[in-house]
C-alpha cells in the first residue's frame, strides 16, 4: 500500500472523471478504463486485469457507497514506466474494519463475498482511504509490464 | 422477463451465450429465463458460451455459480464454455475459481461433455494440421 | 527562503552564465577526467547545453528547488548527460561528482563576478540548492535506466524459459526449470492458456522435474495455474514430483489431493491419454 506521493508523480496526463450514479455508469466506467489501457499499450492480460479491478471498485462504490466518481489517469513513475491510475471515491458510510474488508471472502453487499483483497492482487499499488462516516476512496495503479 | 439473449434448444439441451457488455439487469433476467425453461421443458444440459466476455468480475462469476447450483438442483448439468485465457488468468488472480461450475474449451466440447457425439469421429483421428 | 532578494541573486547568476558561458564550460569540462571515447569537445558541448538551460531557468519564475526536476530544458540536459555517461559505462557516482564539479566552477565564477559578500553568500546558497537537486536527478535517471534494462532482460528470460510443447493431439506440456515466483507464474500461465486455446488442448501437463524445491509459495502458484487451466475447460496433470519434493509437500501440509500428480512425464502422458479416452471427457469441474 503505497501512499499517493509516488503513484501521483508529477508527470501525469490529465485525468478524467466519470460519474458512478446509475447502473449504466458501471459499463461506461469499464469502457473508459479499457480505452485508457489500450492507449497506454497494455497487453490483453493487463487490460483485462485493470478493467476487472475497475469493475469491482466501481460496483463497490455503487452498491456500498451509494454512488460516487471514478477518475482514470495515466501514471508515470520516476523510471518512466507507464501505468493506469484509478481513483474511485464515494461518500457512503465508509469502512469500519479495514482489515476485514481486505480479507478474501468478506463482503457486506451484492458481490461474491470477496471484498477488496482480490482486487488488490490485480493491481501493483493499492491505497485505501476510509473511515466510518467519511466515505471511501480507493486509489490503485497497475504498471505496464 | 426476457433478457434479449438468444437461447437455442437442441433436443434436451439449451445453448446460449453471454454478450460482452452484460449489464446486471440483463444477467439477472437471463438467469430467470433460463431457470424457468430448465424447469418447464425437461432440460438435461445447459451450455453457456462465454467466449465473447472480455472480463468476468465477481458479479458475473456469482451469476454463473448460482446458475450452476440452481441447475444441479433441477437435475441439469450446466457447462460454461470458451473462457478466454486473459479472463481465466484474471479470475484466478482475483481468487475466484467458479467452484462447482463445469467448464469446456468451446461449445463443441461442451456438447461432447453432455453426451453429444460428432458424426465425423473418424476424421478426428487424422493427423492434426497446425 | 530569501524572499524578494532571491530574484536579484537569480538575475546576477543568469547574467554570469550568459557572460562567462564559454569560460565556465571550458573550466568545468577541464575538471573531468579524460577517457578515450569522450573528447573534450563533446564534454564542452554538454556543458554549454546545461549552462544555457540553467540560465534560462534562472531567468524564469520556477522556484530553484524545482528547476532540476521540472524545468523541461534543464531536465532534458541532465537526463541526456546522465544517460550518455551511463551508456559509456560511467558509475553513477562519477556523474554525480561531475555535477558537483560544476558547483565549484560556478562558485569561483561568482567570486570573480562580485565583491559583495552578502550577494556571494546568497548566490552560493542558491547554486548549492540548484545543483544538489541536479545531482540527485542524474542519479535517479541512472537508476531508472538500469531498472529498465533489468526489467527488459528479466521478461526476455522469462519468455525464453517457459516453452509450451505439444506432446500429442490435445495434450500439452510445460517443463518448468528453476524456481516459480509470482512473475514467472503469470508468464507460464499466460503462455499455457494461450496454447490451450490455440491447440484445443484437453490436458496440460506441468512437469516440475527441474524445479529445485516446492515450498508453500511455489505450491500456491502451481495451484493457481491448475485453477486457471480448469477454468479454460482443460484438465491439468503435474508430473516430475521427486521423492524428496513429495516428502516436503507432505511435511508442509500442502494439500494437492484434488490435483492429478504423477512421478514421471511418461506416467503423466499415459494418464493424459486415459483422460482423453474416457467417455464424458473432455471438460473439467473447477474448484
């Protein structure tokens, strides 16, 4: 779990924000992430992983957070490596027990009971910012292989 | 409710496929329609072709697992066919194994799995050109 | 911070870089140890490019602490300087020392330029701040270049070391040699799954004769691969489990009971033929 300083290094392409309000937004968000991954030259496997991660995070924000926003951007680390950065933010109830939410097999909503642990394995950097009553923001980066 | 996805019937087997931009409503409507037909039409096997799905997230995974479970209770074998390599890799990394779901490489092999035989069984033994 | 005085010092330094440009470049390049393939002319050209970029940046408004990292021209000059030296085989410390040598050159130029000791002092502070961050940047660039090369070689090696071979119609095998970490597992899985699709393979044999030890991490990666193969609709057989590895697996309490395992590749192939011949095959039940 890296803090944002490294993943948010100063040479990024401007990010785009997508609403997550209605069910149709889930598909639109997936398309946006797919387009960004294709543009960054991700392989099919890398595209599939980051789009799946986006799908999980956006669905969490929609179901648990009562909606929110997803920001897609291109990240570049000091070594010049390209990546896709996603930030999914909601103003929902927040997560009280972070450790539990990160464990496989835990979910309080309509998912499969996988919480955030599985999503974390699909990305290289994972940062969770949440507290009860303060909403949840998950920032992830997957670097190009 | 009709999901708008074609479901073909071949004898006592139902054959259907999921589209890439599957939304939640369509997925749930599809489950309902398939379950109803399994129960009403005495279906022995169900094949769901997923070769067009570019991703499977935990929601779609759950839909497939529930369908397999429901099918089993109704005495039907369900086979999910044609998962793409990148999807299989991602699902594994995500920690989803589609427990209890029978899989096949493609719809043809799924048919074989359900007891259908290709008429050209002899030709199949010929050397494979690749 | 020195507040409003800062802009006065910057103006003085920018003028100094303009007026003494040639002398500074000669002086700095002269401090470099010469080696065969780098002529003095080339060094001076490099020096002039950097000095010009610094002059323009100092005439601008970007804070001194951010010039090395964020001024495009300065960053470019430092990057190409560092990359060229790295290619020539220079150590990163030598490149950083070269930047520090520029500091000496500029400090003595300041002494020549002004008698005002307060101004000298402030200029010295500014030059220090500017060139320290420049030194750090050249070091970063050097490391980044190295990291890129290592990554490229690593992925080339991974691909070379995981050949998927077709043993029989519908039967594939991957002989694994060496250890199985998570990056390697991803590469193995990827090539295996693609080969399964391309060959319509029904059985994939993973031969681990060449894997020195199987600990819980390696076992986990093997299980992952088996899961992915089954999701594709094929069956997986693991072969080449030597007696010592079988013992370790048992002692560690790793459960491979739901996976077909065989001692030798030949046994595994026999099993694969059996699986192919069975009625009701192909296909797999996952989980």
